[in-house]
């Protein structure tokens, strides 16, 4: 497995150290040492990189702004945010602006490599399930509810006929998973297991951050269909929309 990684890190000693570990994995690494450089490098070739590791504290543009601008270029490239240990608010904010995972500094190089492998493996599984014959005119949908239609192979979400095409892979999987079983309540732990997988070691606020972003995107085209069940988790229910 050869990966191309963009490491956004202003501490060159950290970036160079990780470069040695990446080369042992037969991975390629480009380094950006400030936020402006990171966005420009990525903008020049958005399809080049399999993973971005993004330090939160950067000169010129911080990691939050960089993540926002990268997500404007593409919603799909996986981003691992590197944050200060115990900085819960920064971690949540990073997830809210589009990061897929976070690792606290100081970190073990082996632990970061394990996170990269787990995230990439998950993305590959999702992409393989989304592959479809581009010439196919099959208009069938995997999920059809009162107001939502979802095609997993085409990664298409229609809300009352409006195309919701800005969802990240995790946001899409959350909506797809819950809409398959309308009104069923999913705990945060269940969603972590179903969407992020057994190898994910994140916390339940990861789910909350992604649900928040998913809701914001859905609200741009229609009423809210993801409900909070206090003390338990979340559920999808569009049966009362428009009534």
C-alpha cells in the first residue's frame, strides 16, 4: 500500500522524523510549513494526496482555516488533525470543520501511522462500495423514505428532489446508516462502531461533531430530519416533515 501524504507541520524536525517512518512504509510525503503554503500545494493538485495530516497551530493560517479551505476544494480527502493534548474544544472544532480524525500532541509516530492506515482502509472500503458503472442509467435507490432518496453506489442524496452533494464520506455514511432504519435510535457508541469501525479509538463527541455538520447541510435544502433523543443518541425520522 503506497500512500501520498501531505503533512502540514511548521516543526520541520517533526515532519522530517515522520518522513523517515513514512519511507519505511513505502509512503510518499510532501511537507507544508505554514497554512497558506498547505492550501496552495493542495489546490494545485487536489487528487494527488491520499491523506492530509494537519497541525492545528500554524503560521499565516491556522489548521482550522486550512481545513475549511481544503473542504471547499474537496469534501472527500481524509484529514487527520494534530492538536495539543487535552484541548477538547480544538478537537471538536477540528471535527466540525471537516477533519475525519485527530491525534493529540505529543504523539507516537507508530500511533499516527496506525491511525493513517485505519482511516485509509476505511476510505478504501467506502470507495469500493461506491463504485459503479458510469454508463449505467439505473435510477434505483438504496434508501427511499418520505422525503429522502439515497444511492450508495452513486453517492447521491436527494432531499425532496434537491441534490445534497456536499457531504463528506462520514456524513454520507451517517445519513445512509440511520435512514435505512427510520425512527430507530442509534447510540453514539453504535454509530462510532458502525461508521468508524472497531479500530477507531475516538470519543463520542466525534459523532456529535459530524451530526452537527450533517444537520447544517441538510437544513440548507429542507427541514431537519435527524433528531436528538436526549440521553440516548440520534434517530432519522422524516415522517412528520411538512405536516
